[in-house]
């Protein structure tokens, strides 16, 4: 039977996995059979999706919160990073082994904020708080090359669909392009400074290029974050996406949301029909999953949803995974009034959204 056409305006929740601790990152495996996720409990969580009920197991190796993860495109390898700069490589399909294949103990001086793997699978690329991009061999974790040029922490990385270019986005709103076909040579800067705010009264820089995504043709680059931050306490601002014409490096359009979310767009994803998906965040309230046509500043469609920090598109191009925040009823470091002696942690729900009209018999 021919599948129904892709339609972001008809998106619906087709699967949901609830978890008692907060998960920051979640991704589909390249074959679509597995979800890998990580967050506050230091474990790498794996769900096998092939049965009616997802089968769960976990891998223990990190000593602090997980910050990033990425799959190898062809081999059964999963790369996970944490807030102390450690990267582990796992064989996520080997249920008889719970230890990493190899470990990089100091990939960053602090938080590894982004991981990507080159399309040929040869190199893992990491970046984070030390503002240095590092390439590692995926077979043994040995450092291959490092790229310097950013002046503050790097939030986001993306590789062009043809595998020839890397882009990196930092706190100051700078996007740097690197030529992977020519020894990772620096090419140019794309100006996303609109996503950075430093008011006279601020004690810190706010914003940055929190997410990057190419369209399938490699002709457009979307950069997500927020503009016009009002303060550096809780950092409220206006969620914003800048869409660059890849050929000339100029901003082609600026996309906005219509809801009340006030945090950055931490993840972006182009669908096969050119629609752009992104997710917002807001403290202690629902945010939204948003879809745009890139030449229209207002959303094509949005769906109320808890705050989420990462989106992952299924290999079939018709399902979108979001790791969503669920409040445990506590705020900051305090416990709920009715249960003062016990801190109730925040949780998560992994939501899979189907990007087509829901069948009538579902």
C-alpha cells in the first residue's frame, strides 16, 4: 500500500515512551530500529522499537550528565559525550557487552556540546566549551586533527549533505565553514550575530547558534537560537531561525514563532519536502513543535508540546523524535511543598510524531 503523503500540518503522536529522569538527547539509529537517549542519570539508554512494546536496556560508563550523542552511519557504533569532556564509543547492538569499545577521557575541557560523524564514517567530530573542533578516528578514538578560530564555546555542528563541508556555530553568533575535502581548511564566516545578545547590564553573553541544519539539496543552511534576550537571568528572548543561502552566505529569511516560548531553538530538521521543523522551550510551561516553509516568516503549523532539546528524523523521513521535558512538580533546588523531605526529579517523554494524516482506524 502506498504510504500517505508527507503533511506537517497533520502531525500526530504515534508513539510515546515515558522515563522518570530528564533526557536531554535522543536519536534514531540509522536503521530506525533503536532509540538512544541520555541525560541526567549518566546512563546511555537504548530502546528496541521492533516489538509492540519497546525493549529497554542501559549502558553505564559516564560519571556525569550526558550532553551529546551520535550514531555511526553504517557500523553498529554509538558515540556519547558528557559534561566533563568524556566521549565513549559503544557497540550498541552487542547485548553481551556493557563496556565501551574505546574512550576519550578529555575531548573538551568541560562540556562536549555537539557530536557529528562524517558521512563516510571515518571521523567523529566534537566541539564544546573550549571552542576547539576536534576530529577523532571512529575505529580507535585517536585524535586526527583540530580546528581553531572560534572565540567562545561552540554549540552546534553540521556536515553538508555531500560531505564536503562542516559548519560550526558559537555563542557569539558566528558560523564558520570548513572545507572537509581540502584538509578541513577554513573557508568563510556566516553572520548569525542576530542570535547573540550582550546588553550593557548583562553579566554574560546570551544566545548563540544553538542548532544548524542543511536541507537535502545542500542549498540552504538553517541556524536556530533566539534574539533580543531581555536578561542573562533565565535568559528569555525571541526564538528565531535564520535561513542562509548556502551559495552566497547571505540570510535569505528570518523565521519566528507565534507562541509564548522564550528560549532558543535547540534543534532543527529539514523534512524531505523542504519543510523545516524546530522545537522551542520555556520554563515550567508547554512550548511547541514548529514547522515552516522557509520563505514564510510565520509557521506553517505548530503543535503544543513540552520543551524539547533535540529532534531526530527517522530514516523513513516520516517520523520525528523529540526528547521532551516533564516537570516533576519541583522548581530549582526545592522540593514540592506537600513533600518537603523528598526531592522529586523532573522526567521525560520520548515522543514520536508521524508526519502524515492519522489513519481513521488508528
